[in-house]
C-alpha cells in the first residue's frame, strides 16, 4: 500500500467503530433518490478512491445512483458468516443467526461490484451472503508498470472498469437501457480488444 492518499476521518455514524471491526460499513451514500438503477460499490484500502471516482462517473454520465462501501476485512466477514452457518447447522431447534454482512445489506436493492488490489477469490469469499450476485474485480496475477494508474488499467480495476461492471450488471437486469454498456466502453475509452491480463 505504497500509494499516497489522504486518509478520511471516521464517519459520524452510530455504531461505526463496531462496524469497522466487523469488516464493513457504508462509506459514502448516494444522494440520488432514483431506485431502479442502483449500484453498490465495495472497496477497501487505497482502491476505495477508485470506487468513489466510479460513483461520481455513474451519477454524472449515466444517471445511476451508487453507494460506496468500505470493506475493512473480508476475513472477518467470512469468518462471521461461516460461524453463523455452523451454529445454525448444529442448533436446528433454535432461532437461526444471521450473518453480519447479510443483516447489513438486507434492505439494499440493486447490483453489487467489489474491487480490490488483491485476488478476486478474496472478494468472492463473501458472495454467498449478499442479496444479489457479486461482480468481482481484482488482480490475479503479477505485473509491472511504471505507475499505479497504468497497473490498474492493465488489470482492469480502475474507476472506469468499476463503473462499467456496474453498468453491465444493471443492463443485464433491465435496470438501464440496452446499449448503455456498449456506449460506456467508447465513452470511457476502454480497449475491448486488449488481452486478458489474468491469462498467461
């Protein structure tokens, strides 16, 4: 994490300290009231800034409302979830426990995109407990570039790809007009002919 960036202050939310320790909290909610085209962008560490840029792109250029969530620990989310599953399995006569991530997102509608500077498998470890399919963007290989910006472009995890992934999910669920994704590829100057960076 050698990328310099300004650390934001802790949000003034009730129970925020506990949420940070548990592994996830809503970092920046959209101010848009539109309900149909809604996205949730999960980021952590330095790449959270790319999620915030994608949030702005989606709102300004495509009229899509997006909330940004900070995932402080996928490991904590996963461990809580599997512990809940185990407890429910062994205690069939008692009221089932609900995982933290499931309870946190229970009332959320829309599509979900997670992005990380780490491997996709880390993000997908919590996908089972989300209210909708999770599209994961991560770095599954090793590469060198002369800047973090070029590295993220190469591995397809920068703000443009985050926005594009959200638009693809929304178009697939008929929440936005058909052809929006094709237009976005051109708008965002994404090279659709580039080689897959995760295949040798």
